[in-house]
């Protein structure tokens, strides 16, 4: 097998804020060049890119629910960074659609939109990046693909069952591709975070009733910080973590054990 690629270039989806931004910061801090994907907030993406340590970072826009935009996103990252060695499929949507209170029309729509964003986009991005890795002169060995899944894949998501189901499928996708891509020296892993203190979660965490209940799910009586998820991602995408390929790493503060 060829020597692992030493210069890392990473494409991170949904990276303008939250866990994605923390991952971008962690990878840039170790010397990686980072492509920050965003969909709706160019200002946040540009601000993050400007603040990242090192040089050569770029912000790239794409709507991942539109499959025709995915090849251009990967091509843009390859062109801007000189190649892609790491793909972090982090982008996701969470849309409430409790079965007892949702119309059939909205139920069908929410399921399809959730799977398009959370699963199909990750599959399409991974195909595009894999094709780049297999076709490039230096070969694919040492590359990494990581899926950001969820505790909800195991614990259940009664308010958004499509979210839980899509994340379970994402974990399965990571494990299937770990087997398929190992002969090429590409390691594939997933992380399954529990509740994390992001801007998106602030409304729930700041609620006087729901906030304490959410924190109490963990015996640490708190939720994760984005940098804690990013630290695990940084290791799983490192050269040293090849033997973790196929793993789905729980990051939930003992709030759900399996």
C-alpha cells in the first residue's frame, strides 16, 4: 500500500457554523487546507475562512438538496485546494414532523427533503470525491471520509423520525463504504453526537424547562461543546486512524449507551 498522503485538504459540508465550523477550525489548526461549504450564509462562511489559521482556505456555496450542484462543489474544492484528501459530510436538516400532528402531504415532503439533505447528498458527495481520489496521479491511499451522524439514529427521534432514520442510514453507509474503499487505502468512519451546544440548539437550551431536562440526559449534566465533536473528527480523519475505519463513534456523554 502506498504511503499515506501527508498534506491534507478537507471539504467540510455545512461548515459555516456549529459543529461544521468547529471541525473546520480543528483541521485548519493542525495545518490542513479547508473548503468551507455553506448554503445560505456567505457572510458567516467568509468570516470563518478569514479567521482560520493557515492559508489557502476557501468558502464554497452549494444547495446539497440539488444533486446537479454537487459535482460543481467537489470540482470547486479540488481546484481551490489543489485536491481533496478528506471529506466530512456534516450538513443536515432537522424538520419537526410528529406523526400524530402532521398532514400526509407534509409528512411525505419532510421525509423526502430530509433524506435528500442528510443521506443522498452525502452519498453523492462521497461518490464524487472517491472518483477524484481514484483518478488523481498520487492515488487514493490515506484519504478519509467521515459522516456526522447522530445519537438519534439509536435513541430515536419521535419529533423528527425522518432525521433519526436518515442518520441511521448514514451510519450504515459509512460502514458499507469502509469495506468497499479499504482496498484503496481510504478509511471511512462516522460519529454519532448527542445534543450539542450550537446556535441551532440555543432556543431549546435556553428554555427554563427544556434546557435542564436536555442537560440531565447526560450524567455530566451538560451537553457537548462543538469543539469536543471536532476533536474526535480530527483524530478519525488523521493518518493514525486508519484502523478505526468502519467505526461509528458515540459522542453523547453517556446519555445513551448501546
